[in-house]
């Protein structure tokens, strides 16, 4: 371990860095992290930074919409189970069918 690396690691720790439980992916040495940057005390390498892909707002909306539709589907299924009026059952079945078709269309677009 070079003095420069050790000094940098000590400075990081004194300024609020934390020791990581995960070892260095290059040499299995001890690492410190501050503000998202990890430094290996042993070899001095920092793993390459990779941008974590974020879900687009549209994908999040689709997921939320799917969850909402699935909840509604469950509620309608319970309502159908309790309904004795044949005409009302047919209306509920049409709604269920419409929701299932909508969910399938959403999944195809993803």
C-alpha cells in the first residue's frame, strides 16, 4: 500500500467516509466510500462508474396502471361471485374482459 493511497483513504475517513463490507473486486482489499466513490486501500483502484439505468416515467406509469387494473380485476371478480342477477353478471364479465384486454395491450408495448 502506497503512502499516497493510505493518506487519501485516511482523509476520506476523517471527512465522513465509511468502510465497506464488500471487498475490492480487483484485489479483495478493504475499501472506503464517500459520496458514491469507493477507493481500495490496498491497490488504489476505484471500480468503474456505471450509470444505473432508471425506469422512465412512462414505464413507471405502465406499472402503476397495470397494478391498478389488476386490483380492479380482483374487485370485479369478487363482485361477480356475489352477484345473482344474470344481467348484472354479464355487465361485470364485459368489464373484466375489457380490463384483461387492456392489460395484455400494456404488456405487449413494454
